C-alpha cells in the first residue's frame, strides 16, 4: 500500500500560517511526523489563495525543505499546470508523483506537454472533465481510459498511472462510497496494469466523527485492492484500520507489520 501523506496543504490553516511565515521548522516536523507514521510520499500543496506567482515560490520553498530533510519521494500537488511545470524544475529525481491530470481539455493539453519531459514520474489521474465529476461509473471509466491512452502515447508506463475515481461525500448521496468502490473494481478488471488511489477523507465530508467513517472506508478500499490512499497517516484510527485490514486481507505476511505496529505503539 502506497501512502501519500496529505498534511502539507496550504488550505489547512496551520500549514498556511507556516508557509506565509516561512516557519521551516514547523514544516519539517510535519514532514517527519508523516514519514515516521508510514507515509511513502509527502504531498506538497502550496495553494494558499495568494495567486500563481506566490504559489510557485512557496512550492519551491517546500521542495527545498524536503531536500534538506533528505526526502526524495514527494507528490507535487497543484490544480495549476504552470505551477506544476515550475515545481518540476527543482526536482532532482524521477520517483515523484504529479497530482494531478484530468479530462479538462485545456489543462490536459498543458499537462501532457509538461509530463512528456518527465516520463518516469508517476501521475494521479482524476476521473472528471469539463463537465465536472460524472454521475456514472461508465463515464468515469471512459475518462480514465482516454487519459491512460494519452499518457501512454507520451511514454508513461501504465504502472506509474494512479487512477482516482473521485469519491464524493456520502452525506450528499448515500451510494457515493459504494459507487466509488465499484469504479475501482472495474478499473482493476479492465486495465490491470494501472494503479488506483483515493483522497480518502472526502467520503465523510459533512458528517460528525469523520475519523470513524474514514477508518471503515479505508478498510473497504483495501478489500477492493486499492493500491494507494491519500491520507493523514498520523491519525490513530487510520493507522489501526490500515494495519488491521492489511492483516485480515492476507497482505501482512506472518502478521509482522501488525505485531510491529502494536509493539511500537503506533495504534
């Protein structure tokens, strides 16, 4: 299971404050906390709402901090293709994730031009287009396949493509979680070479005690064979769900990770 640690995000008040005040030590602690709790990649989102130029400089600053901490596995996260292009100029290794590309025509064209210079990188594909997030699984699969084809044509390996079927809050529609899981299952059946991922906490938006919902949804995602999740790995409920479900689904040989997690007091 690939864990993408989501805590370094400029939309979160404490991170926004640290970015604006250039509190390097605070960001370093946040990075280390996630690595110590099992994050494979550290997501870097510098979008504080201060405009493109500010976001560019802030993402550069965050990348430089990861270098100081010897963290090479990062996830460049921005909705602006120009920011992603700018950020990639400061990346020194290929084992990073670009977050993200989708079916919106203008953004898709820009990002494909950028990504073809970095064919060894990984990329998250969002199943949405100019009409927003589709209501049907079939349309999501169609968008995903079109993007997989486009990325393959510029030299990207399918195993480096992570499809996010975009779970929406169950507070809006009680079927949203199950529809997401069905979409993941269908992607894995029809394009087994690609990987799947999920912004997990979206499922519980608008509900009380969201950590409980997130924990059990994580278990369902693991059962369906999801390859990656974008989460806060420091949350005890999340760690408990991750270790226990991996154990029960046969993904923890000799129960060693579960036992180690208990011994180390991780949950």
